[in-house]
C-alpha cells in the first residue's frame, strides 16, 4: 500500500487524509503546532474518526504523496515545504492545498470541503511543472473520486474568486440587516446543498480569515470591507470543531441558532453607521446569484477562466450551486443576459464599484449572444 503524508491537521488536512485513505493510501497525518494537534485529536476522537495525529511536520521518507495543508498556520508553510522537498523521495508527488504561488516541485491541490458534499479539486501547476506531474495530479484527483479543474498559478483561482464574492455579498447583506440563519435557509430553499455560514462552520473560519488578512495590502479601498467574520474568529468562534461559530454545536452535535451572533452583527452595523432593514428570502437569493454571475463574467473578461464551463463546474462541484441550474454561467444564459443586466442596474447605482456590469454582460445583453459563447476580442 503506497504511503501518503499530510502535514496540517486542520479541516483541509483531515479532508485530504480521508480521501487519500479511501483511494487506497496508507495515510500519516502530522501537525506542527502542538495546540492545533491537541485540539484536532480531541475533535477526531469525538467524531469517531480513526485518524491519529502525529506531532511535528512528519517524515516524508518512503512516501508516494505529500500534501501540505497548513491553511490554519500559513506562516509555517514556506519553511515546512522547503524541508519536505529536501527530504521527500525524488519520485514523490508534492502538493499544497494553498494555490498561492508555489515553487519547485510543489503543485497547488485545493480540495473543497465539506468532503461529503463537494467534489472539486483545483490543480495549479507552476510554470515549470512537467506535464507528467500534472497528469499524475489529475489521476490522483480521479482516484479520490473528485472532479479536477486547472487553476492559474499566478492569480486567485475561479473557486477562490467566487467564494470571496459570495462572502462579500452575504456579509454586506448581514451588515444591512439580514440574519445569518435566514440567509442560510434562503440558500437551501433556492437549491444550494447547504447555507454559506453553516458550510463555513464545517470547514472552519480560520482559512477564510487568513485569506482576508493576506489580501489586506492589495484590497481595493473603494470596496466596503465588512469585519464581521474577523470578529467571529478573534472571539473564538472558529466553527464546529471549536463547538461554536455562526451556530452553536452542543456536545459536538447539530447546528443550533445562536442569538449572540445576531448581537455581534448588529453591533458591527452600529459601528459602520448602517441602519438595518429586513431582507426577504427572494432578495437574498437574487443578490447572491447576481454576485456570482457578475464575478463569473468578470473572470471571463480578465482571463482567470478560459471557458464558461470551468466556472459552471467550479460553482456546482465546489460551492454547492444548484446542480439543476447547470452552473453560474448556464443559469445566467437561461435567465437571459439582458435580464441580468437590468437586474444589476439598480445595484450599480447604489454601489458602482461592486456592481457595474462587466464587458461580457453588456456585450451579450446588447447582441443577444450567450454568455457561455463570449470571447474577448484579440487586440
């Protein structure tokens, strides 16, 4: 049985370990941070998962696959990857669940969670990654029964862009008066496989927190920044593994609505001098869908996505967008791009930085073409 080493026992590492074990690998799960190791051992024991957690970075000797999954401790990534690369066998496949620029033999390999509901793996080879290694990464994804898609190594991936936009839109509505559990309920009623905030509780809030901190230097100052999720993490609301996040999980069981979250949200609205109003389910559903269509069209325009099919695959398999609708771009075309442009108009008046329709939407609305067929003009 081929051996695999996963370094990082947070949600991403545990997901990788479970999928590799099901694919037939003998899995070792290692955690460099003692506090995280202790917490994850307790959580895995409570969950009944037979995944021992070793202290330290682990030993890559004799492994066929190494996966770095330090999403909760990104400051450790560079040093540990350098050490693993130096000690792993030459034929060992090396992956990182981060898709940020990686060097040498390490391939980006982002596994979407929760694993029982998401089927996507984004693979981000570097500029010098040999083609046989890329093919091996795709083969491994298929062995793990996941849908692989290529991601760019030099920019945020399709999934990252869509998820950031989803959080931004949802958090902005929270600041304006929406209630977290009602937003989740509206998403499920629309056909999402799970509400955004309950899903984040399952995967943990720390990775998104680290992503926002990493973006701080390059963040567009014209876009509203909503600090609700930052406060959640800073107050210890880390998700289900910690027993509390957007919901409470008494005894490690199912999600229970926590009124203290609504208090936190209202307090942030007061700090931002926003007067809350009520949001109906249809309004929340429409804004989330329009945000994803807008971001998808923007990615077609800037080259992040080569095809609309990739956006549709990522939205369905990675974000839980309703499968019956085909995906974000397929749904836009079914609605009619002219109707999408009309729906964006009042939002663009309110916030032109966030909602002004990108070129593909304007072009297709004007010409009657499908968004899935749009291609940038060669200059």
